[in-house]
C-alpha cells in the first residue's frame, strides 16, 4: 500500500481579505466617530476598456461598503493628458479625498509616468509614486503597493517571523516583484529576484523557503521546482480555455496562476490557490491604504490592521 502524499495547507486569501476589510470598516467607523473624518478615495478611469470598467466599479462599491467616500471620474478615451493632470491637481487639493488611484493601463497618447508623478505621494494609495518607492527602499513610512502588501500579510499570518528565510521572487515588475523584494528584505529575509534572463530558474527556485511567483505565465512553476516544505505565493492571474472542450468551444475560460497548483500542493507546506489566494488581498489592501492615508492626513495614528 502506498501512502497518500501529504497536501499543502491552503492559504485562504479570500477569508483573510474578508477579515481585513472588516477591520478596515470598523477602524473607519471609529475614525469618523472620534475625529469626524471619513476617508475618501477617488478613482480615475480613462477610456472604455471593459476589464478596467469592471475593476473600477468594483472598487467604488467596495469603498462605499467600507464606509468611505468613493468618487469615480470617468474620462473619455481621447482626453488630453493636460486635462487628466488638471483633474489630479484638483484631487490633490481636495481635503475630502485621501486616496487617488488612476486605473492602468492608460491610453497610449498619455505618459503614464508623468501621471503617476503628478499624484500627491501622501494620496498615492497604489504606492507607485517614486517617493513611495524610495520610502519603501529606505524604510520610511509611506504607502506600499497593494498586491505585495497583501502577499506579505498572508506570509506573516501563515509563518509568523520571516527572519532569515530564503525568499525567491520570480518577476521584477515595479508593481509586484520589486516592492515584494523590498518588503521581504525589511522582514530580514535573504532575497533573490529572478526574471526572464535568470539562469537555471528551477534550481534557484529550489533554494526558496518562500517562493513568490509574479510572472504572468500560466503554470510555469512546476512541482519539482519547489523545495519540500516551502511556502508558495502565486500572484499570477492567467486565463486559459475551460477544461471541458465543449465549454472551451463556447469561449469559456478558467483562471490559473503562475504555479502548477496540483503539483505544488503535494510538495509545499503552504500554497495560495488561484483564484482565492492573493487576488482578494489587493482590493482589501487598497481600502487599508486609503484608511491609513486619511489618518496620516489628519495626524491620527492608524490602528493596526494586519491581524
Ligand atoms: P509584468 O509582465 O510586469 O512582469 C513579469 C515579470 O516576469 C518580468 O519581470 C519578467 O521578466 C518575468 N518573466 C517573464 N517570463 C519569465 C520567464 N520565462 N522566466 C522568468 N521570469 C519571467 O507582470 P506583473 O508583475 O504586472 O504581473 C505578474 C502576474 O501577476 C500577472 O499574471 C498579473 O496578472 C498578476 N497580477 C496579479 C495581481 C493580483 O491582484 N493578484 C496584481 C498584479 C498582477 P523581465 O523583467 O526580464 O521581462
């Protein structure tokens, strides 16, 4: 008789995110009753991209549900950059708005870097402004990009102290890979960042106690790349045709991560599923960042929200 391989424990991002949203909502209510302050988030969308429209609507609804003010500014695809910058200047000056998020991607005639640079860093709830990138790098309080912040919360909740662990991050984007590396370095992990030019990626991944996949390639990371007992955080969101050929023929899709989940689940100690792992943390951390930005604007110490 062969023993069943042991299965990794799932890191339930959906449940953790729901708890985080509850804590943000409760802290927001206390902020309002104690200080008469209602956090406000402005979301700006340029153009008609259907996926972006869905994200923006969702963000607005979730912001309101948390007891915050939510403003959505919908601009046409052909909006001149100067008009977008003028709107950002108005939002920067609005004392009722504590967070500004410009939905990406922007139309190609707009210089994304110039737009992100125009946002007041203290209202930059996406954490993409170079001032916040710098603050994170040198360990000053700032606003941290939502997805890696969510990953860190999940890791600390599963593992506790991360000191001395080997972390390998696959992906070096400004929105996930690089800030994830900074956050893990600040937790005293030994951090390696891998990318498309890395040599012998499977061998490198096998050195990881913590493996973060942020690549955008479906199921690229295989089970035999994972060190037994490692913790695997799968940031990837990729759409593949549905398994059932009839459904696939109708254009139905399924979501998969950057990690071959079924293989990882028999090797790792902890693993995040896709969907239901990192994904739900991103919006929860956006709300947390908006609450934090509002507190700081008013000189109030934010409550701890991570646990
Ligand atoms: P980017 O495309 O900006 O970056 C991908 C990174 O992966 C790059 O650094 C690239 O390397 C690296 N890469 C690509 N191919 C390989 C390869 N074969 N081997 C090793 N490294 C490789 O993606 P993002 O960081 O924006 O997103 C990554 C994934 O996370 C996507 O699936 C995205 O949908 C998802 N995502 C999920 C979020 C969530 O809320 N859960 C939020 C944000 C993203 P190089 O730099 O050398 O090109």
